[in-house]
C-alpha cells in the first residue's frame, strides 16, 4: 500500500478547550466536593487525572512509541503505536491473514478469472496488432523528430514524479504492534510488557528503539494518555441516538484511530470509507468544525444536520466490524 493511500490517516485533532470540555463531560458528569476525597466502590482512594498526568513519560518520549488503549465490542485492550517516515517501515505481511478470509479468497478467484479472460482477448487481437506492425514503425519514424522536442518536458515530469515519491517516503505513517496482518491487543499492561520482553516476532521490532523499550519497560509505564484512549465500542450506539446526542470528541477520535489502524493493517476498504469526500469524512469534517466555535462552528452544526444518522451508524458498524476481525486478543 502506497503512503498516498493514507488519506489523512493521522488526523490528530488539536485539543482546544471546547474539545476537552466535551470529553470530560462524557467521562465524568459529576464532580465531588473539593474537601471530600474521591472514593471507589471499596471506599479506597481513586487516582485523579492530575495524578495520572504525573506518570513519567520519559521512556516513551525517548523511544518515540506510545501505549494505546482501544475499546471494541469484544473488550478493551492495550497495544503500541509509533509514527515513522514511510520509507523506514516494512508493511505488515497480510498474506496469511487474507488467505484465511473466505470472502477475500472468493474475490481473488473472480479476479483471476477476469485476468485470464483478458489474456484471451489480447491473444485474439495479437495477430491484428502484428499485421499493423510495419505501419506503426513508419508512424514512429515520423514522430521521432517531434518526440525529440518533448524530451525536455518528459524529463521535467519525471523529476516532478521523483519529488512526489520522495515526499511520500518522508511522510510519517502509523505503525502498531502487529504481526502477520493482525493487531495485537492485550487485556492488561502486564500481558503487554510480557510480550514485549519475550522477543516474540512482531512488526514493531524493526524500529531502532525496540530493543531499548524491551529492556526498560515496566507494567507501571503502560498508562495511555487521554488522547491515546479510544472507545470504538460506543461509536455506533452514539450515532444511532441522533444528531442531538452525537459526541464530537468520541467520533473524531474514533476516526483518527480507525484511519491509523486501517493504514497500518492494510485495510483498503476501511480507508476508502474514510477517504476524502466520503460521507463519513464529511461527518468528521463537520464535527471538527462544530467544536471550533465561531462562524465555522455554526456552519459545522448546520452540516451535521444534513448527515443521515442511519447511514453514519451503518458505515461505522462496518468499520468497527472490519477492525475487530483483524484483532488478535492476547491475555
């Protein structure tokens, strides 16, 4: 998959005050008195957001890898994500995964049959093309002088193509903790750390900082930031509730991680559903505009009213299903 197909895979939204307030309102509708300690069901102290913010992030900053928490209908798991220039990464091998997909296997048979049919057509036309070979050579000779005049233009176009390829190679793209086309999700930080230290094969081991991480990481380090915590399990139900109940923070963040996962796991169908100009991309753009306030926010809310809740929820149900299908759950 070429880097251009990312199509905005790393649209990490700017966390403005409005966005943060939406997220906090969703997570904690009521606040206890400042004088009273926050208690859980066992009357023990609950770690506050401020205390979580004091977690030492130096290891993650040094290795340029982040812990990520993803909630899916089947459960919640921890994994890792990094961003690197596309030229530095080898994509995950999806051959084994796709061979296990009966629907994909059936499509491959159809495509093979189509290719064979095309070859037959070319064979039938081959004799006619050969008969015209002499005439084509004469035309080519007449075009030679005119072609010399366009050589410089062709060279310029080639240079532009090379520049575009260089830019694509320099673009940072997402890489997750994956293996053979599957996303590895761990039920606990301990399980994730045990895997990292085990030396088991995975696509992240190609990073130059992987060995350092495997030597230093501890379960206590696996504390994802708020912006690296995603609740894909809530997206469909939220969309079904209608425009007035839509949670911009939830949906924007879901689009962010879905694009990243689809690129890293080579899921072209998901990338297409979220690509520029699609209905779900229009939803994403309208949500982003709506939380920015001002005249842009006004028009963003107007655009949201025109987006069908049923269409959006069905589209996201498909996306969540496709992502869930490539998850390898680890205890």
